């Protein structure tokens, strides 16, 4: 049983499947800007490969077929190290909310906790490609993709343009929140492709391939795509592009009574907002009457990003007298710097695979 080697997990994680491990953070614990490793969601398609740092090698396969090999010590010592704070969000985050609409969406029924924000450290992929002999300043036009292969067989790719963008912040991370990566999160090496769906941040990476083609894996060619709301029987997989950058998202993670105040109790409502592509969250709108009227949440809570663009979620907060929301449905929606916002309900973005669920998040206040 290849799963025998899987690590022990924190009891607080909400487990959806255990072989492979699919477990999310309890939403109220997503209350800090940086998510602690122990409660960071785990999304594995297969088992956790148990790798030995001293033996681990990263092979870079260039467009002419030539290969260059790097040890972990090469990657740690021979390249400038970058610390990027970036949110990873599973393509299926909030899928259960879509399923609560008029139709069920297939896949792990995640609530709002298949997302987390962490500090990732390692060399830039761009620098490693350059070291391997690739001309990052002037790549051939036909070369469009960088494929990643994980040690257990998972694979995915990102556009070459993202990988070589000096402002793209794609790194080969060996640390998470200042410590060596844990087995579940990719020890000893994983890709971090900030602003892209987390499925592209391949864990346990041991091969990087420059290619004219996307990864041939089912996770690139099939699972992480969206189709029309009507396209539920036999989707034509080739018709839809693989998900890369993600749309604007927000969710409520906690509603709690403020302690100590007797007469007019306040309720503190908290959550996150995030957009793909490094697009900044410029506003978070809250309604306490199911979308009838709106107000803005406080968003200046978190420290500034370590990266060049906005790769991290924004934590937000809204305080309201309890009398105003007893029995009411609280709604959140966010706006990013491109003025993209979230759909009112799940119907327009319904897709059979339940990817990129991002409609307004509604939670009934029920103390
Ligand atoms: N990389 C490998 N090698 N194997 C995987 O199963 N899952 C992907 C991505 N990288 C996966 C992988 C998906 S779908 C997600 S959402 C993220 O890893 C989850 O990262 P985490 O478990 O560190 O939260
Ligand atoms: Mo995912």
C-alpha cells in the first residue's frame, strides 16, 4: 500500500478522503495572514512520495533535449533565494457551495477551506532555467510551456511567459513559513506559481521540461478545466483551456460575538478575498440583508506582500451589532483591480467538475 508512508496529519484538518489525503482547514482557523503549516489544506491526488533530500535531483530538460541536473544543495547555495508570500487555492475550493445550487458538481466537496497563504522560499525558476543554458531573455516563439513532473507521477504545466517573467515570482520552493517543506506540502522541492491555480504548483518536483506542448497529464488536459453550464454529458476536453490564473474570490470564515459588551453585542465577521494573476483586491462588499444593501469591509489588516504583485489574499473584517443580523444572511463579494467581481449565484459559472466556484458567499447568522 503506497499510502502506508503517508505522514500523520493535524487532527483539526477536515478530512474529505484519506487515501489520497484531501483535507481542508476549518474556516475559523484561517484567521491569520500567514496560514500555519499544520492546518494548511492538503490536496493530494496520489500518495506522498517519501524523498531523501540528499538524493533528490531536479532535472531541467531544455528544448534541444539536453538535460541539466541540480541537487538540493545547488538550488539552495548557488542561486539567489527569494521569499514570496503567496496564496494557494485549489480549483475545487467552495465546490460544495456550487453543489448546493440547483445541480451537484463532481469532485471533492470542499467548503471554503481549500485555500491558504504562506511564505515560500527558494530560487527563481527563471534563474535556474538561465543557468541551465536557456535564453530567458529571448526564447523561441514556438516554445510556450514549462512542464513539471512530481515524483509520484503528478504533472502539470504553466505558460513559459509566466515562468520567465522576472516579475512572475515563480520559484522552486524548499521552505514554507521559514521551515523545510513538510512531506504533504512537497518536501523537498515544489513549484510555486503564484496567481495561478494551485494545481500548477507541483509538489515533489523532480523534472522541469521546456516544451512546445502543455503537460500531457490528465490534470492539465482534463480535470482542471471549465465548461458551459449545459455541457455536462461528454465535454469536449480539447475545447477548453487548462485553468491557469484564477478569478476573484471571497468567503466568510468566521462570525463571532465580541466578548465583554453586554447591551449592544457586536458580531465580528471575518474572511478572505483573493484574485489570480497578482490582481490586487481593491474592495470587499458586505451585505447583511442577503444582497439588498451593501457596505465595505475593512481590508487594511494585513502586512504588505513580499512579492512584486499581489499574490496573497486579503483578510477582511466587518463589525455589526448583533441585533441587525439575527436570523439574517450575510453575503460577501470582492472586486479586484481589473474591476472583476463575483457572480451573484452559481448558475452562470456552474460546470460539471465544480471548478472555480466563486459566486457570492452567503452564510446565515445563527448564533
Ligand atoms: N503536486 C503533486 N506532485 N501531486 C499532487 O497531487 N496536487 C495539486 C498541487 N500540486 C498535487 C500537486 C493540487 S490540485 C493542489 S490544490 C495543490 O498541490 C495543493 O497543495 P497543498 O497540498 O500544499 O495545499
Ligand atoms: Mo487543487
